[in-house]
C-alpha cells in the first residue's frame, strides 16, 4: 500500500528552493528519489501505478532544480557586471564632475563656476535654492568668465543639498535661467551596475546619468 502521507511528501519535495540554496535542492532531490523508491516498493502489484506518473514527477522536480540553478547563475552574472561597472567608474576618481541640476552641498568655502554669456542679457546672478525651491541667497556675477561664489553665499546653504542656478536678466526682466555647473572632484564610487554612485568632494552622491560634464582634476567644464 502507498503511505497516506506520500502525496504530501512529494508535493513538499517539489517546492522551489528559497534563498540560496542549491544545497536544499540537492537534499530535496535525494529525498524525492527515496520517496519514489518507497512508492514503488509499496504499490499494489495487481494495480501498479502508471510509470508515466513517475516520469512526470521527476520532470517537474528537474525543472525546478534547473530554474534554481539558473537563478543562481544570473545572480553571479549580475554581481560580475556590477563589479565591472564599479571598476569603470573608479576611473573617474580624482576627476571633476558637475551635476546637471546644479546641485551642491556647500560648506562655507568660496567656489568658482563658469558663467557663460547670454545674448540679450545685461546682468547675471547666482541664485541658491533649497530643496523646497525657497531662495536662500543671491550674488551678482560677471558674464563670460569664471564666477566666484563667496563664502557668505555658500554658508547660506547650511550644509544641505541645494541647487544653484544662473539667472540672466535685462531691463525687460528674466532672459534665461540655467542650472549652474560647479565642478568638484570625485572621491569615491559606491554601488553596483544599476546603482553606481559617484561621491563628490562636497559629499553629494551622484548618479552617473546626472553628470553634466567631466574633466581632469585641474580643468573646469
């Protein structure tokens, strides 16, 4: 006779393995074969179980085993890709990058940024805004030159992540509003293939896709 709890044991043996365990799959596979042997030994000789059922059970378990091994392989490949991406971005350490959105974590020191000329504009200001868009500070700059953000301007950021824009004006009002490009060196790289982050000297963590420019350590964008 077939043990009453055999179907339950078989179903349990066919459940996918959870985190990590190829060892669990291997152990369950051995249990599965033991259960099949027990099933054969206890079947009614006058009404033997259809052999196709054994084949179907074995095929189902083999499929689960292959899926688990495939998942383990994909995780390994993902880790390798992540390590490769980090190595690529490691080449950016020491180089100066500017955030496309003009973001910065000011520390009270003077900073220099490029101030392009804007046709039709007669003046330009650097405008610092907080995360909520509130204007924290303004300072006038000269067009077509490197502009210096004085320490009293950067102190207004109070160590928080802010954005700095260049507002160009003439007597009729606002002509253009551009994100400033302040280049600071990359000091570290964190994360993997899909989560690599560049840690800049000011402490800002940048997604490589958010970099507006990259230059050697002694150049400006």
